[in-house]
């Protein structure tokens, strides 16, 4: 395309950078980054946001942060991409800090995917108060019945052993899908409450939802835990 004399624009750069991520070539990614900087589209958000996503996939947190810091006017995708980057690469405190900074600006309203990243962070930090605060934010921003957001909330509560909170969050989901049911069943199964896990499974089957491998694995875990507990009590 370049040899033919055609000019690259920000949309072309964005597409090429995303393709580079699929090829898993960090060197090619860095070369493209240089081209972006040299071009007149180096400060355009589409290309910059694509670079953040690319460096996240390659696990290059410093490069992603460098791109993010260089964006003069960040949009919602910029913020959510950087928060997800920190969350996925294990920088929990930084992810939470950027999440709070984004909210403090009062410009962008977080969606269910940003909350998903925030919940992942809180689950790693094991801070119940953090989860309750974000739970309140979900309600405040009108996502109290969103399947993805509340499923993430329920899942994190369950993984942290806060099963009552997990159950309460789950019952606020307007139309739970199979992923939601699997999350709550898994939470109770691994939390050692086999009876509750089986009860949720019975409710799921009543809605004519077909279990998958995750459902079966969780139920087997619940049954195994129940048998082990009973054997221990008999001994």
C-alpha cells in the first residue's frame, strides 16, 4: 500500500496494529509504533488506543503506560484499555487508582466491562470494603441488573467466601444466562456449600438451561467436597 503511494490514516494504522497483536510479534509491533509516531496520525486516538491494547497483549506494561501518558485528550476507550491492562498484568493498585481517577473527572460513565476489570482487581486485593464500594457504584450508574456487571460482582464475592453477598448480587440479575448460573454454582461449590450449589443447579434446570462442562465440573467439585466433609465427620 505504501509502495503504491497511498497514504495511511488512523483507521488503517489501528487495523494493522490489531492484526500485529494477533501475530504475536512484539518487534513488528514496535516497528509499527515508530511508523505511527512519524506519521501525522501519531496523536490520533484510534491508533494510540490500539497500541495500548497491543502492548497489553504482549505484556509490556511500561510501553502501554508510555502511550497512555502521551495521550493529551483521553477518551473512554483510552481509560478502559489502561485499566484493563493494569488489571490483566497484575498491577492491581495501579488499576484501581486509574479507575478512581477516571471517575473523579466526571466525564465518562463506566460500563460493565470496566467494572469487570475493577472487580478482578478487588478480588486479588481481598478487600471486602473495596468490593462493596464498587457494588454501590454499579447501582449508582444503573448497572444493578446488568448480567455481565453483576455476574462479575457475584463471582468475586463467592471467590472471597462472601457467599451471602454473592447470592444477593446474583438475584439482582434480571435475566441470568448460563455464564451467570455457572458463576454462582461454582462459587458455592468451591466455597464448600454443596447443598446450595445443587439448589442453584436445580433452579437453572427448571429454566430449561442446558448445563455445559463448567457446570458439570463445578457440581462434581461440590459432590466431592460434600463426601469428604461427611467422611471427616464420621471419622
